[in-house]
């Protein structure tokens, strides 16, 4: 890459996973040429700060200031955001020192295609490039670029890369591997009975020692991606509640607490990072989370896209993605999961290699193994459904009545449930069999009288396939069709060819062009790849997704709920 830039005077599109030395290239070009490297990074916070700095510089005296240092060439590496690059003051400066700039770098270039729609500054990168020397190359780098994004970068005038070719003043595409063989992938459905993220409670499994005392340093470091700053804050508070509950019977010094009165403050152990956190607090939390081993007080960090790009915390054990990313882009999902375990070739006390865990929790309607897509629904599926099973409709009959717990007035049962079906199938006591003769459960027909209590029409049971599985509902079909097909392939391709199809890793890597890698690497062992290749991985890593022990939130008891109807009949 350095040879193509320095000696070939070529633009380069470099696609290689994080940690393979892309930043060394920036430094090497400056050292070898003595010229300045101008790097544009998409991080909002950095870009906004630089833009504000330049505005203040333009209004203040320039004697002895940053502007003079830049113009004099005293800084060898400029790192700016697209907002800064679009500033008239900065553009004027670039034109004045254009002979001193030897390389233009676009970092995290995979973001250009989708961000250009709402960050107009990206559309001006090509214009900025036109103000540089003709022989100043451009280097676009990213750890994950799909085939579609690659085509955009090479053809868009907004970016300004030269035509692909082998000679000077052309663009060379250099593809390394984007796979992360140090990370095991786990794909799971969000449990249907999940309450308050309880399926993630395994993250606090090591929060106490053998004596039940608080031991935050023993917890594996985890980064949890949840889109939406409110959801992130809620999750963080839930984790803090789990910690407090684990040690509430312990002495204060061995207890997790939610204040600074003593013990271990959970606010420092479970933290969050979003774009709406003040920059000072972002830096403070990130720097604390980055500390290695037990030195880091923060053991669980919840975050949004704001922490998914440019994060380099080497010892993260678990990275979890809750639902598909809000961008609905596999590149973003790969970037997020790639934050896991950057201490390559690290081994445990037994000499076994340590793997990070990248987990995605997806909604059940993406899983073709759980339900089927009905042929008449208009939905699509990788797995064709088996024949539909014809089911008899529920027989018509009078709707039994219950006493409302609040008003104590009779009202009809309006449930569509197994309980209602059993009641309509004449499995309720008749008048003569009732505990109190003459007081039937449903009451006498004359007691109801009102037209509101007329006989219920016959109702069909839900359709099922011949293998006993049900079909996706219209709402679920709509959600599936609004989700990019690649996510359904990642979830279900292993089911093809009698369960011998591509696993989630291979589908994801194929989408990101891994087969065109010019410098292939040894693949991850099959038994460490993912839970599709090796279902025993969940047990091996002790990933118990059952909710934590402790009191459950009482479920709301409504009149028309199954529990409410059963209670009313018991009372009667």
C-alpha cells in the first residue's frame, strides 16, 4: 500500500479488518515524503470540535496560534471531521499549503454512502481533493465495505477517487481479510417471554465471588449495543438493579450500592455512551473503559452507534447487538461485533486460545425455523413451508360470563385462547353440576337477556403447517419484508441443503466480499466459528440466557386475560 502511494502515485481503496496496521501507513507516508497527511474522520464529536476551533481561530489574532503552525507546516498530521473540511477558513488554508500536503485519507470510508444523504459535508470531499496537488494521492480505508459501497466509492464524484487501473494517477483496490477469527459468533432469538432484557443477565454472572460478596473486577468486560438513547439508559439502570439485588443481604463493604455511601457504586460499574452524552463525559467513560483488566471500573458499557466506530478497547469479552442495527446495514453490525477481543493470540491458564464472543439477539420473525411463511401471504422465505394442515373450526356456542373484579357486573368472556376454547367446548360445569345448585357459571339465558351476550360465531383456529408449526402473522410478514434480505440469509442460510448451508459468518463475509481477499488468512476452527456450526458453544461458554433468580414483576391481571378469566370462574 505504501509502495502504491509513495512510488506509484496511485489512489488506494484499502479494505482490511481493524488492527492490521492501516494507521501505520499514514505515518509511513509522512516519514518517507516529509509531507503532511490530511485525514478526514467521520466521528461527529471530533469533527464538531475542530470546526469550532477553526471558527475561533479565524476571529482571533493569528500570531503564535494554531493557524500559523498549520500554515508553517509544523504539524505533520491533520485529523479533521467532514464539518471542518467544509469550513471556508479550512479550505482557504488547504489551498495556501497545498504543496505541503502529500496524502488525503478518508477514514471509515464505508460510512460515506449512507452519511452523504444527511451530512452534506461528505459531498464536498471531492471538491476538497481538487484543491490539492495533482500528485497528492487519496487513501480510503475501512474494516468493512460491501460490494455496493465499494462501487459507490470508486464511481462517486462526491468522493473524488480516480479510475481503477494499474498505472500512476489511477486507483488500486487492496483487499485484506475482514473476518475476525478471534471472535466466536452467537445468534439467538430474543425469548418470547423476555422481560427487561433478562436474557442478558449472564453478563453479571461473575459479579459475586464464592462468598456472595461483590466482585466487580471478576466480571468479563462487555459492550452492549442498543439503538436509542432512552433504551440504552433504561438497560443500564436494569443492570445496576441486577447488581444491587445480588448482594443486598451482604455487609455494606461487600455490597453493590446505587449511591456513594459505601460498597461498590453500580453507577461506575455499568455505564452508557451515546451521542447525547457531553463530550467531557464521553472521554472520561471511554478512557476508563479502555483500561485493561481489573483496572477498569466500568465492566458493562451500553451504547449506540456513537461508540461503534473508532472504538479500540482490547479486552472486551462480550459484544452484544440487540435486534438488527437501526441503520439496517450488515456493515454496521460487523463493525459493532468487531469491537470484541482485540488481544490476538491470547491464551488462558490452560494454554487454550481465548476467543471473544459477538452475540446478536434478533426478533423471532426473522427465524424461518420457528414459523413458516404462508404461500398466500405474499412474504418470502429461504425455506419453503410444508403443506398446510386443515383444522376444524371451534364450534359455536354461548359465551360464558364472568363477574368483573372492579364493577362486580357480569360481562362476557372475549378471549381467543386455549381457555376460551375449552370453555366453549362445554367443559364448564352445567347448572346442575355447579357448586351451588341453581347458580350456573354462565347464569341463566334470561339473566343475560342483553343483545351484547348473544351466541359467539364460530371461529377458526390458527392455521398450522403439517409439521405443527404456525405461520407468521401479517404484521410479522410486513416486518420481514421491510428488513433487508441479507439479515434473513444470515439468520437462516444454515438451514438450507438439509442443515448444511452457509453459517452466519460465511454469509456475512460473502456479503462483504471476503472471497475477493488478496491476502487470505487461516480461518477460525469450525468448532469455534458460531453456534450454527457448533451448537455446543453456548454450553461451552456458559451462556445461560435464563432470567436471573429473584422476585419477578407481578403481571397485570386484567378481566379478559387468561388468568383473570380463570380466577373469576374459581371464585364463582
